C-alpha cells in the first residue's frame, strides 16, 4: 500500500534529515519526516490556538477560572482527544484496506514495510514530538516524569523507521480507543458533571474499551509480537537480497516481497539491544494497563456506589472535626478547611500534573 498521506514528501526536509537517517539506520525516515513535522505543528496549533478560542466561547466561565497551568492542561486534553479519535479511525481503515499488510508472513511482520502502516507510525511520532515540546517547555508544570515518558514514547515509535515491527504500528495504536472516553471523563469533572448519568455511561464505555482493547487485545498482540521478535533475534531475513546466487535461482519468495521487504539488506537483523528495549517497554506498558484498569474500577465504584459515597462523606466530616479540634486554640478568624478526596486516574491530574498519555 502506498502512503495515503495527502501531502507528498518535502524534498528539502527529506534531504536535511537524510544524514541523521543514515547515521541512526532509519532508512524510511526521509519518506515520512514531513508527516511527523506537519502533525506535530498541527497538534501545537490545536492546543495553542483552536482550543483556547473554542473553550472561551463554549465554556467561558469554566475556562476563564482556570490558572495558567490548568488552562494548558485543558488544552493538552483537547489535543489528546483530537489525536486519539483521528488516529484510531485511520488505523482501523489501514488495517482493513492494506492488503499487503494483511498478507504479511512472520518475516514481514518484523522487517516489512507498507506506506499505510508507516503513515500511522509517523502520525503517532508527530504527536509524541508535540508532547515532548510541550513537556520540555513547561517542565515546571508537567515535571520530569512526563518528560521521560515523552522521550521514551518518541524513541520507541522511531524504531519503526528502521523499519522494525512496522506491521504492529496499527495494532498497538488501537490501545488509544479508550483515550477519547478518558478525556471526556476528565472534562465532565472540570464542567461540574461529576457523578452525573452522562459520566456514568461514559465511564462504562471507558472501562469496556480499556478492558477489551488494552487488556485483552493488547496482551494477545504483545504475545504475538514477542513470538515474532524471538524468531528473528540475531538472524538475517531470507529474501532475494540476502541469499547467494545459486540459492537465488532456486528459491521462491512471495511476490509482495519486492515492495514490503525492499529495505532489507545483508546487515538487517534484530540485535539483542533492540529486542530488549522494545519488549521491555511493551511489558512495562502492559503492566501499567492492568494497574490503571483496577484504579478505574475503584474510581467508578467510589463515584456511583451510594455506600462508597457515604463513607467518603463521613471521612470528610471526621477530617473536618479533627482539624477543628486541632485549630481550636487558634484565633477565631482562622478559616477551617476540609481535606478533599484523593484523586484517582479518572480524576485526571492532582494539582497541575496531567495523567499519563
């Protein structure tokens, strides 16, 4: 499948990045660097222009009351909502129409390349480039943890330009099918709709999509990619460019190898460091998915179970009473404040820190 991105490669940009692509062994990067840059610029435009303008018109009171850091956090959630919705739709479309991808064998799933899957990979890299820029320029708001997350995500997605497991770029981006519901849940809280019927229905969809797409689908696909990476560890793929002259006369290869395996050479393999870094990141994200899922269940139960709400109210009342006893010796002008409920993943950030992206 040819790259379906509507804007063709920009020669000057491809030429500028070519030395870096050669040095880092990323031969397909010059073909898709314009997509990375364009999408990063698009997301920056949405976050810095579109979101503030629309938010001031649609939610004037709520948006105006936010501090600078919380406004930035709001805008970041708008970008995340736009990104997750569009890339999910595009990934599903590529998975259905890309015949070369659908016919790939295990070698192609590791070292193969198609324009459609590479486009999804580039769009994701563009988002994480935007994420890196926003985090690095607002480090006092987002912190070192989010900066490390942005750097790691961009590096992992950049491996696909080798190409490496290009086939799985559309597979694992479907983890993001739960992200629109997560962002909508966050906005319900900020708009004073916590505990509403609409938030309940959205929360149920969030739990369903998170469980099915990340825990079931994601775990299953992680097992498949681990199997493929293990099969290719330390070996050279067997294609026309890597076999000897005598074997080339007798060997037969799938006809689509001329396109999908065009970037394979004698030096192509899966080095141990690459397999370890990729699978280590994959295992970490899968572990976090299970952790976040149980946090979501706990948050929904606390929000909509009357018994949990009653416990929460009693906890706040007891806290207020304890605080009143502690401050009884202070002046009468001292204002008593109750401790708010501890936030969860579904609540979004605590303070100005955003939830994991």
